[in-house]
C-alpha cells in the first residue's frame, strides 16, 4: 500500500462525492437576472427534485405566464449550472410560506406606533463590550430604561410601565394584549 499526499486523497473524494456548489443556491442568486426583476418579485424558487425546479408564484396568472416562457428559462438556467434541469414547475403552492422580502409600506411613521415614547434626548455610543465594561454597559442600560419608564402609566393587568399609546389601543400593554389573543 502506497502513501499518497492528502491533497490527492481529497481530490479523489471530491470527485467521488461530486461536491459542488448547491445548485438551488446558485439559482436563487441569479433568479432576478434570469427572469427579470418584475417576474422575480412575483416568483421564488423553492426546491429541486430529480432535476425539476419547483417555483412558487404570487398568483396563478404569474404561474401561467412563466410556464409559457419555461423553455427559455431552462436554457438560461442550464447555462449557469453545472448540471442540467429537465423541467420547471410553477405553482402558487408555497408562496405564502416564503418570507416577504418586499419593503415596508412607505406611509408608516414611527410616531404612529403605540409603543412610541417620543423623541429621546439620550445619545448612545455603541462600543464593543469587553470583559471590564460589560457590567458598566448593563448598568447604564438599566438606568436609561428606568428613567424612560418613570412617568409611564401602569398596565392594569401586569402593573408594568406601559406607553400610553398601547393603553389607548389595547387597554393593556402589548405583551398582555398578545397573551389575551393567544388565549382566544
């Protein structure tokens, strides 16, 4: 038995295991380039099984529209992959499970949130905590939090200081409101 260098052994293992970049990750990375930005906003690759790509769409109309251009999309995707896809299936199934990556509504103002406490005149400096200043950072955070909650009304349920906007909206603090909705 001859001894081989570790690089030769790793090279053989790599070829045997067919290690390569995850094709789905590669597809996700280049999806907007392949289908266009508008179609990418309404579609999202979900999985690959047996060389068939499954794509979730925001509506049946988008599924049908993308199905018509399936052959062109296959050619573009196969040129980017080391393996070749056999087919692409478009469906609305799985669209609701995917995270919503759209930007938040533009009309939202922080001041309208029930937990908004008003403009704070405290200026914070963010530093990397070290072993010596961790306790100091915690103490200063506790002082700021206590000072901020001094004039706040108390939640009728848990007696915690609560922003008045939360009390006006839900009658209790946000945590108690969530607990109530979970019980129902």
